[in-house]
């Protein structure tokens, strides 16, 4: 079973475990003090969610624990998914969708726009991670290119127009 809850003090290690699985796409995070500060700030302000497995998700899955994390920001009418990661063994199992649904309910009052920066179409992680297809399935539309990521890969903004009232994704 997977539960989504607000992150709390003590969850930094869970976020770092998840970050370690995607550093090859996003660049260094686990050893970066700036990433630690960003996660801690989001936790402190109540803008971080964590998905936890209370039992193994698949027969070959690791022990229960963090299987997804999300950092969110709001400057209404614009909202930002700052970071969203699902554990490798849980991708495609609905964890990311549940994190986004909870974020939309908690943080978005609408009308407005939710933005996320994800991989550009030529980035190796664009297909392998499934991020672009994930956001498109949630109704996000590709926007303009933006600055490359810290590893040098291309990035693109995706947007979701949100009516009032907000409906779960």
C-alpha cells in the first residue's frame, strides 16, 4: 500500500535516496548542499510531499519506505512543480499521478497555470524516464525551451491550465 503525506523533519534521507536514482538525468543532488537546503525549505513551509510504501510494491521491490517525492511552489496564479521523482521500481504504478493529485488539491486554488520544467525532446531522459509522456497524460502541454540542466541536457517548460475549481488529475 502507498500513502501520500506531507513531508516532515527526518524525511531528507528519503528524498536523497530518490535523488540518487535520477542524478544521471538531473545532475548532482545527493552531495549538493543547495539541494539539501531546497528540500528542507520545502518541508519547513509545508510544500513537500512524500509517497511511502507501507509494504513492498512488487515481489522484487525493496523494503517499505519512500517511493516518491514532490517539491511544490506557488505564486498564484502560477504554480510550480519544482521536483517530482518516483522510485525506479514504482514508475508506471501511479505514484507520480497520486503525488500530483495531492499537490493539486493542497496547493492549487485555480484558476491559474501549473508549470514544470522537464527534459527537452532530445534529452536521453525524455523517453527513458517517461517524464514528458507522464506530464502530457496529466494534460500538460509543451511550452518553450528553457535553460539547460546542470548536467548540460536540454529542458522544456510544460504547462497545465487550471480552471476554478481545481479537479484532481
